[in-house]
């Protein structure tokens, strides 16, 4: 560690006051929303379902936004093909559970956060258990971030959150997209030009009694970009994708897909960041009006200089 880095670390951590360290860690976020917003975010309880190229970025953005209680749910292990878009996928982590590896990463960002990793696939049989917070002081989650790519599980999770009164933000399909500027946030009913949104609306309406028209009450992150068809690759000899680890779950596996879409980190990541923004902004923005605006040091210097000039003129 060089001298400047050593001095910076000492300046930021040389105190026994944990509240000061917490505030220092989220100083820039506090300057955006105010002190009370940081307190509210620190008390927030959020579950993220699905920790792939979207969910991993959503979870990290939440913990970097002072969210103090996170449950990370994903049944899968890290595959070498995740390297292009998933935060957990680095040299040495292939074959390890996505949830636990991500947990280890997040607690290094905010050691004071309560982060739980759950290696499970969401389904109706596990719904009650997975939607019950693991902390004795919490009856339900404050928010759920849905980044599941299985239609049946996704629809059941959204419907279960509605029954429990848990607000949910749901990511639609990020695969096959290359333009992050096409990402929108809207009610699921208005997520157009998105095959996943269209199919999800159908399932929610036919199986879970969602309204056939008008708003559905589900915040959706989607892209209106037309799907880019995947390209053939030479290295696999034209045999198509087969997971080298075999089927990782009887309920969900890449090997069961008819075709594998391409993905880009700057799109999947943007989806995840947009999901996190919904949660953080909904919680933090109401506090902004009650937070006093910061004083500009430049204005203070200008006022001091003007005062000095007046004093000099008076004395002369």
C-alpha cells in the first residue's frame, strides 16, 4: 500500500464508532438522498431471486446502496460460460454455488450487511419458506427482485408476492439484446415488444387471476429492442450447447433449451442496475424533500471574500 492509500484508509477507518464508518461508506449516497434515507435503506429487507447476469448486478447495486438485509436465492453453480456477464464468475469460482460466492463478495462491500445465501430453485412447494425472511425481527420482505428466467416459477413468485403484499420488480428478457439504451421501466401490462413479458402476462392472467386489461401492478424492467438471433459457433462442431457439468437441476437446465441466446454484460448488468434503482428510489426519494441542501464551499468562499472587502472598505 502506497503512502497516499495508507493515509486514506486510516482517515476513513480510524475510529471505533461503527455508525461513523457506516456513514462514511455510504457518504456519496447520503449526499444524494439524505441521512434519513440511508437509515431506511439500512433497515430494508430485500430478496433477490435468480443470480445470473441480471440478478448479480441487482444484488450488488443494492448492497452498494446501503440496503442492510439481503437474501440471495439461486439453485445453480457457476459455469465457465457465465464469465462474460456474471459477477461471481471469475477464475477459481467455476463449479461453486452462485449464491454463496456472491454473498462472500457482497459482505466485503458492506461487512455490516446481513446477507444470506439460499441454494434453492424457487417453486410452489418452496414458496412459503423462501418468502419468509430468515431474521426473527421480520415478518415479510420489504421488496422482492425477480430475476428468474423460468416462466412458471417467475409467474408463481410474482403472484405469491401479491398475496403477501410484497412489492416486486421483475426483470424481463435481457438475452439477445445489445442496446442498453432500449431498457424501460413500466407496469408489466405496458412492456411491449418483449416475448417474455407477453408470455408472463398470459400465465398470470390464466393461472393467477390477474386482470385481462389495464395495469397489472407489477413493475417490469424490459427492453423494446428486437431480439438478435444467436450465431452458430465453430468450436462446438455444430453440436449446439451442452453444459459440461450435465443437468444441474431436474427442474431447470440449459440442456433443455431449444436454443441458447447470446448475452452481453453491458445489457444484463444494465437490467440488474435498473431493477435495483426501482427499489432504492422508491424507498429513498421520499426523504429528499426533508433533507437540507448542502452548502457550496465555493459560495462560502465568495461570501467570506465579499465580507472581507466590505470590512476593508469600512476601515479605510
